[in-house]
């Protein structure tokens, strides 16, 4: 008997992890934490693997050939925006979750101008450490929207939710500092707004576990 495929739902969320396979234990910890903590209308879990083939139960691995971070992101986001899911939760291979994350609530809070809803990590770079956190560096740039913060300061590939079509409208640049360059593209629209899940005093919801870059800058 032919299996009947479920019709795509406009509220479905695909979880996407990008890795180049050099930090196997970090990837394993990331996948285990995602499985334990990500809740909601998740229809697919994928690993975009740059020149490697990691295998985890419940996850579909798509091998890509990027060779460095910007080309890998270009390849991965081009595939991701062609999927049936309209929503993507993006996750790099060196993050764990400090608490359960309700993706449906994040999605439902996103109006048409909100380009992403990100999760705050612990302070990492020296300016963040000196200020006490990412938000604490420039608190005047954030506006409390009741459950989340709005801003136009940055785009981040730290764990975040966005619409798949954003990557169709803004192909990922294959340039140095591509995350920053992508943010400049997105926020060239004066109506574009970024979101951070939680309040100004919410503790970090994710933890960056990578202590060094590996391979070609991941």
C-alpha cells in the first residue's frame, strides 16, 4: 500500500543544524539537547553536513560541499528555503539549551516585520563579558514587547527561528564575515525588526559550548 504523505502545514517548523563534522562530541551534545528541549510543531529535523556524514536517530543528514562557513551557509540555506516548511529553527553544532523552548510560542509572536526570534546565549566576547551580557551592552536598543524584545541591532545565527522565505529573498553571501553581511542585507529594509525571546533580565536560554573554532572557521 502506498504511504499517504501528510499535507504540509503552514505552521510546521523544520529544525536545521549546520556542522562541518570536526567537533563530534559537541555535535552529539547539541543534538541530544535539542531532542530533549525543543517543543512544538516540528515536522522535520535536519543536519546540513559540510563534507561529512553524521548520523543521529530521528535526524536526516543532507551532505553539502561548502568548504568554509560562508559557502556552507549559502548551500544549506538555499536547500532549507526550498523545503515545504515555512518556518526554520536554525542551530549551529555547539549550543545546548538551558530550558525547554516552546517553538510554537516563538512562531506565534512573530509579526510580518519580525525577521527572526533568537535565543540569548551567555556572554562570550570581551565587550559582552565586560557589560554582563549581549543585551547589557546596548540596552537602549531593545524594546520590551511583553515576552520578547525588539531591536534592529544585529542578525544572529545563534539558535533562532525565522521564515524560510527570508533566505529566498536574501541569499546568503559567500563573503568573509558573512553573518554580518547578511544582517546588513536584511536590515536595509527599514521595516525589518529582530526579536529576542524573553525579557531584558531573562537568564541565557542557550549555552555556547564551543571553546574554539575548528576546520575552516565553524
